[in-house]
């Protein structure tokens, strides 16, 4: 049996585990988009975890604790999950289709790359500042105030 969408009722009919049919409400979100991404890079030597991310969907729903992970085929985004008693992990929130997963991954990875570039530029700026000797010398008045 295949899944079919009924636009009149805004529902999807899909096979259940028992082989019968069940109705699932699938309210369509026109213009669904990631409206904000916050990335917190995480760095340890030889660590697969590269960053944590929080996304805002349509300026009204936040999903926290997404992870940017370096896998064998490159970077990917893992959805927030919880460790179960048996040691396995279960997603807390996740997209229902590949298009949505791809959109979220694209936005999070772009924000991660931007955060890395910004961090690198800040570090370069600090190094250049120290090398060029442009570090501001405290004036005598400030030193005198500090010693008082």
C-alpha cells in the first residue's frame, strides 16, 4: 500500500504497522523556513563533534542541541537526541522528509562555516595587532589610578 495525500481533508493516508490504514493530520506550512541559526563551535583534538546549533523555524519554534559532526563523508547535522536506558539514542525532534533535512543541514552548515571564518579572522586580527606593535600603551594617568 502506498501513502496518499488528501488535499480536501489536509491529511495523509498511510499504512500502519498492523497493515490497516490510519489517518495522520499533516498541516502544511506554506513558506516553511529556518529563520535563524546560532552555532557554538566546539573544538577538541580528534573530536568528531565540531559544533552545537540552535535553529528557529518560521520565527516561532526553536530546536536546540543540533550537532555538527565530522563523518567519513564530511560534515553533517545530527538532530537532538536522548540516550535511552539500553544505550541507544533516540531523536527528540527530526524532519519527516529528506527535503526538510537537506534545508536544515544546508542552513546549519553555512552558519558553521561562517562562524569558523569569523573566528579565524578574529584570531588573525589579534595576531596582526600584536605583531605590528599597535597595542595601546596605557597612559600614565591610568596607571596612577590603578595603583591607588
